[in-house]
C-alpha cells in the first residue's frame, strides 16, 4: 500500500490554472483562445528592468543575497513609498520576498499560530484561504457583496462569532476590482488595532486604478503587514519578486523564516527590479491600456447580457453576476471556451458558495483581444 500524502496538502486547486490548462489544450488542437482568464499583464517587463538584468548577468556572479533582500532594493522600495504615497517607511522594515506568494507565506507563519482564525472577504483571492488552511489556520469568510462593494467592513467583522486573530484586506481586490473607501479603510485599521487583530493588506494592484488613488495600510497602522509585488503594475510576473512592509516586532521572525524557507529572493530579479521605479512613463502607458480595455468591456459586456457587474475601481478584472444565465459557472466557462474561444474564470475560484453564479473577466491583455472577445460573446448570447 502506498504511503498517503499529508493532509495539509489536501487543498483545492487554483481553478484559474485549470482554465489555463484547458485553454492550452484548445490551442494544441489548432483552435485560438482569447485569454480573459489570467491576471497577467500581456506586456514585457519595463525596458529599464531588462537592461539592468542584462548588465547584472554580464557583471555579477549572482550569488545569494541577504534573506531580507539587497540593501539597494530595500532602499529603492522605501523611496517608492515616499514618492507614491508621501510616506516615510524605513528601509529596515521592508522585506523582499519570492513573489507576493512568498510574502503571504512568511507573513502568515510569523503572525499567526496554528488554529488562529483569520477573516477575509468572499469573493477573494483563493490563495489566502488555501495557504492559511495548509498552515493550520482557519479562514473565516466575510460574505461581502454590492452593499460593501465586495469588501470587508467593521459591521461584517462584528457579526463573526468567536475570536478573530487576523484580517486580510485587498484594495483593489481580486476578483471584483473594487476598493475600500478611505474613511472605511481607516475605520477597519483602527478597529483591528483596538481589537488586537493583525491587519494584512494585499496591495499588489496599487498603481492600477481608474480614478481615486489606492491607499496603503501603512499610512493607518504600524502594526499592519503590507504586501506588494512587482508582478502586476510593474509587469514582472515571471520574475517572482515581491515585498512586505513588516511591523518591527515581526522582523526577526520573518528573517529567520525566510533564511530557512527561501535562503534569499531571486538575485537576478533583485538586481534588475530597482530600475522599475524609474520606468514610470512606460508603466503608465500600460495602465492607460488597461483603462481602455476596461471602458470597452464595461460598454460591451452588458450588450452580451453580462449586465450586473462589480465596481471595477482598480486592478484589471470585471466580476460579472451570471445567475440569470447559469447556476454552474464552471460548466458555463467550459462551454464558453469551447464555443467561442473566450477563456474566463468561474467565480467558484473566489467564492466556493456563491461563486457558481459569477464569472471573472481579466482585461490585462491586448485591446484588440478585448474587442474580439466582446464581439464573440455578443454573437454567442444572441
């Protein structure tokens, strides 16, 4: 008899990756796919980053760095907080990580003991729930909806029975693209401080907003853990580089965990990433394209019958209520891919209970692809 796998690995798959596999199979069979399923910029890393990486390859042996990252990159990230937020964050509190995913793992291990209960909004990024579960923590769902812009609120927190040790907030969020209003964000941070709840703020879509600028939890609380990434705004998904702004009392724990789990973040990525902060013009061109894509889909999706949409304040997602079309979003997305070539992500990835009535569209790709996807969906829904 084979030895069984550990229970901690018995977590659900990341369904968007399953959709990508089906899309790849369609391409292998000779059919085309319009990728509205994956939250990945279709643009390359900024030119300055690529040039810096080439220079590093020519000049550097690329050995290990310190577990918390190079001093140069940590200083550059601190400078970003001054320039972007007008906030003085000491470089000593910045931790460079192997993607935002590595940051979540380090943050959850350092902040929460096994059995601790961590609240998070549904719909929400599935990795939060799955990582917490694998670590022996209990994800506590906050059933958010249009009334709270698909975001957590103090009122939702107060409805929870039993202790809460942490709260995860993402503004802009995945999948809804919605943002927490400034007064509510400050209220959530104050509530967490008063109740001794560790606030974890996922800020990986900062820079990609359409109107109001995103706020950082670091402006409201020194006890909050802020997580960001070079993947989204900086268009560097495959470089696997992120960062944290960590509370001082957690820094030693995070450093020890990082030393043992990762040794150090990818060295080549670190050498190149500091240049990203000097590529604002190129990055803003990407955001302008996302804005065009967003405007196109917000106009065209209702013409195809997708007329109940979450507020897409930021990121590059539109979360659509399809309850008038289906009660099985997985089957719906499979059929849509097979019959139109448009790949989208079923809402059950983000909300296991209510997500059967929702679909997420990503508009991170080319504008021509968005227009063609809209045309096909209009024709499909006639």
